[in-house]
């Protein structure tokens, strides 16, 4: 417990928030680049294949952002 500093928690929170914001921006850009609305295809039309593809792309983007922020 002697190595705990509140600044570590603040840094983790800031970097997590930065990663989430970057992910939302990247997802919005990805949604604009596709010829159809991703969210509408997944939710309303129940397109499972597209949901799996978007999930895989999301994980890839998150890994890149995590490496960049770290």
C-alpha cells in the first residue's frame, strides 16, 4: 500500500477516457465511410455478419489506441 499514489488512478482515468473518445470518433468515421448505416443494419435488420465484422474492427481499433496511449 506504500506504493499507491492517487495520481496513478487519475492517470488511468484520463487515459481510459481518451481511449473511449478516440474509439467513438473512429467508429463515427468508419460509419461515414461505409455506404450504409452500420448501427441501423445491425440493430434493425439483425445483420449478424456485419455485427461480427464491426466487433472485430472495434477490437482492432482498441488495440491500436491502447498501444498508442500506453
